[in-house]
């Protein structure tokens, strides 16, 4: 984890800065500490909580919603329209993660159901595992999560993927492709172009 | 070298068990050892049973009349949880069983109910696990010259002493750091062992290579895409649909250097015609799954190759799905059969493609004779153009509504049949010369497909599309077991199955056809009518291939169970149901209500028979 627990611009992950991922609201440097203490924290007193606490959207910037603590979150309209990030998260999850983690975050025999995992994992936990990987190889199981830290198809959309899985964990959206979604924000397209170059 | 072997039983048992093998092993590489051995139906000396990939056994002690009395003779746990594809070999008194990663190989003593003679378990870097696109499967080992050949997940090709399991030689064929992996079973012809590579979801450039049986030295390597020299083609002499392919046939169909990360991987089954001295195989999808990012026909992905078994030079090629837009890999087996067509005996190659068309070709020339849908649900193309004078001769007539290229990036193209799983995947079909029919395990699944921009990083997935899959409209079953007449391109009979049939079929002279199901049933059906004659539920879902052998005068049927593979991953959580409001809920309930992981071999026989 040490290799990614800083925000110094390394060539391999420098493209992350294009989407503002390494800003102050993304406490990458604190990921290790958060992970260590997370299980000791009592559950928050909100009606709905997940690994990052209350997912209620509080602030929005260019169609990207954040909760009161600044973690990325979803915004579902009354008619079921999902925000762009949740939708983009669905498509990118399905292309990059589904093969192992199963459709709709439901897991497979290969890897755990992330729709459940996000009930426990905070945003920074999630970010750390995605970027640096995880292994649990024994005689009875071979779970290997690759480090995606230099995979632009994942890291350029990491907040979108998190937002989607958070929505699944909180049962805010069901299985399958969201029927209606907000349009792609122009800043998203620009950041995407810069990040995917 | 990563690997070890051990003897678990007393040396006396080992010696007695290998008496028969000793005789067979005298033959030298370069002889027709395997051609002789494949004619003895007591043995199964290659993963395709015979070179022609017919998966037909002339054993006839188990018949349509008595198969109902079949019982389990013995079982064997492989100790590995992942998906178990392929089938064991039997040579004399020894059975060779392979497993998914870590790619253990066991030699089992048939004189002692499968006691372990030796075990080979390579040590491989577990980082290869997540670069295997669709579970850590392996489709089996091959035999020749007293050696067992295995292409491991990490692309190590290893030759083991068949008597002891000790490593004779070991070489590396590709780089798993770039996403290249080994899943296919090798094939051996004369003094050469052929292997291919997996990695179409990682932009791995596909190849088929020949190595020396004796010492593992590479003799030639033919790529699926790139310059003519790399392809091992002769622009004037290599033919496609009756015409020379011309210079730079592949380079012309890619933009820039995209062919270098363009896939066309070679992870299916290989077949061989000793009279023509040709080997046949198919190539996989072009990378990425987003067609907009790779303009052109992307040759020679999605192609049937016929190559000289000695030199490797291509004699003919036929691209089934130019510029793939749906992940319809062309790797499924090429079944070689001689049948009467229009009063004339033809040397046929029959291929059930992922794209839903069953192709009958003349395997001498590559002439296209029949191309028909073997599942009526197939809708992405209306037909294959069979008019030799047409500029689109041999090409599928794509329906714009289902074209992900036409509909474009970030657009969800709905209702495409078949799904990316194909109407059939790697699970091989069988052919019975007695009935003249092909027995085809199939998927009956459709999809929505949304392509989008993707960036290439070596060793990272290079997919670029989101899919959702569901049963074909008008029903709630996701598979069929189909009997097919390749001369006419028509279905003779079809048995619906609740889930995709992901198990290789076996036809026998006893008039019985066998296959397994994802719930775990081994089924026996009447070869003429499809009537079910027997079923037994094995410990886990079956994605392995059924095989039969004879030992001490008795016929046995064996199959690996152990659910997994792409079917296992896709189905473990249940397919999404786009039409749930239309009823039939529960027809496609989650597979994990029926079975769980775990590799085991189940061996059947008729008591006293």
C-alpha cells in the first residue's frame, strides 16, 4: 500500500490528477489508517449508512455528487433517473469488474459481491484495494485482486464505479442497467479525454 | 523449473501399471504412433479423442438398451474448486487427469480404482489468476512418445515423463505479464506439439506454434494478424474462398499498428487430417470489444485456418465474422467428417461458430458449402452470402439494428442474439458416422451490448463494452442439445435445457450420445431420437467433456464435474432478466440454487457388464 499512499505525481498514476482524484477530499494518504480503525468505529446513527457513512447527497459539482464528508455518492431522482456518475459506474463496472465480481455487484464464485462489500468498506478502503490489489491465496482458495493503479480504464472512472457500487450497496438502484440517467456533463468529457490519453 | 512429482504408491504397482504403456512408448517421434493408438477405442490418447475431433467412440458395450443400468464405478476428487473443462486421457492402465489452476496433473491407476501413481503440481505466480478472462480453466493434456504435455496457465509448456511425472523439458511460450495465458489442450502430430494462446480480452496477439516433442525447441510460430511472414502465408498460394489472399492481407485491414494488440487468439481445439497433412483451428475475437476503435475487417481474427502440419504454411483461410462487433470468437472445434452430399462423397469440415452459424466447408479447398443458423433465435445477420459472384460472397449480412458498430459508442444495442457466449462456446460437439448427425451443446442466450472507448495498458483488460445477458425471447430456457445435419444445414431434433449446455458431447457406436449439464447431470440420450435414457447428478455442474474407455474388458464413461468457466461466472449470480414482467420467473433461477463449486471425476459402468 505504501506505493500508492501518497499524492506525489508518479508517472504511473499522474493521470489521476486530471479528474481531481488526488484532491483533499480523497484522503488517499489516510487510507491505511482508516482501514485499520474502521472496524472499531460504531455504526453511525443515520437510517441509511454504508462503509462511508450516510450516502445522502449534499453537494454537487458538475453533476458529481458528494456526501456530507465529501465522499462520492449517488443521486436518484423520484422518477428513477440516476446521476451520470452512477450510470458511468455501471458501464465501467460491467466492463472491468464483472468478469470476476459478477453482474450487478452480486459476486461470483471467483470474487466477493461488492454490493455487500461497500456496506463495510469506506471510500478510501475501496480506493486502496482497487489501486494496489489484494491477495488471499491458500490451499483452499485463490483470490487475487490485481492492482489497477495504472489501469486507466478503471482509475479514470474510479469515483463513478464507487458511486455505482455504493448505490447498489444501499439498494438505491436495482439490478441491471439503470433505465434513465442524467446527461454526460461536459467537464466529465473533458476530464475523461485528458485521463484516457 | 516450477514443478515436482512424487510416487504415492509402492513401486511394484507403478511398474505393473505401466507395462502396457511401455509397449506404446517405444514408437519414436516422427512415426505414426498416435495414428495407431487413436484407432484402439479402449484408449483415449488425445483430448479430442481422435484427430478428426469427431468425439466418437466405437465402443459398443453400453447401448441404448442397457445404458439405463449405468452406475457409478468410482470417483476422484481433484482438490481444486475452479471450473473443470476438458477430459482425462486413458492410455493402457493409466488415466491422466488435469485440473484448473494450479494445473495439477494426476496419473491414476485403473487397476486400483484410480489410486494415485504420481502427481505433478507446478508452482505458478498467482498473479496469472486475474489475467485469465473467464476462470482459471485448462482443457487438458496431450500424450506422445512416452510424455504428457501440459500448457500451464502461465504459458509454460511442460513435457512430463508419463511413467513418473518428472519434468523432461519445460519452456515458456508467451508472457502472462501482458495477459497471455495457457488454457487450451496441446495437440501432437508426428514430432511436433502445437499450442496456442489465450488473452483476447487483454489485447494479446494470437499465434499457433509448433515445438519439438523431443526437446521443446520452437520450430515455427504463425500469428493470426500482421505481416505476411508472421502470418506464414503465401500471398499467391494461400487461398480464401477460391482466390489467393494477396499481399498484406492482414495489414490492410487494420488501422496503423492496431494488429499488434489485436487479439485473434487461438485457445480452442485443433484437428488434423493425416491424408491431407493439414491442421485446422480457429482464431478468436479482435481486441478491443469496441468495434469503433478498430476500423477494418481485422484479418485474420475470427478465421478458420488450414495449415501444413510440417511447415506451418497456411493452405487456406476463411474469415467468418469480419470486423467483429459482438465477441463471436471463431475458436470452436473443426470437426472433420466424410459425408455424401448431392451424391458425391465430400471431405467436410464442420464448425459450429459462436456467431450462431454452422459452417460446412470442403476441407481440401476451403470452399464454403453450407452456412445456416443452428439456433433459430440468431438475429445479428440474416444469412451468409452464398453467391460466388457477389462482392460480399462468404460474408454475413449484418442487420443494422443489431450492429454495435452502426449504433455506435455509448449506445446500448439491445436484443442481440446470440450473446457474446455464442450459440456455442468451446464445449465441443460430437459426430456419429452411424447416424450422420452432429450433436451440439448450445447456449440459447441473447444480450444488450454497449461499446465504449477503452485505453490499452499491457497486462490490463482491454474490453471496452458492457453486456447484459438473458434467455432468448419466447422462452425461459438458456440451452439446447441439438442434433444437426451438416449436409442440409437443418436441425434433426433439439432437447431444451434449463441452462446453457457447457459440456462436450460424446457419441458412441452403442447408439448413445452423452453430455453434461450446468446443474451437474450426466445425461445419456438416444442418438437417433434424442430421447433421454439415463441421468445422474454428479457433485457439481459439468463443463467438462464426456469420454469413454475400456479397461479389463469393461466399458466405462467418465466426466469431470466442477462448475465454473464463463458460464459459471456469468450465471452464478443469475442472469439479469430484461423481461421479468412477462412472466416465466424462476425458469432461469440462479444456478447456485442447483450446484456449488468443486472438482471431481465420476466414472460410470454397467455392473457386471
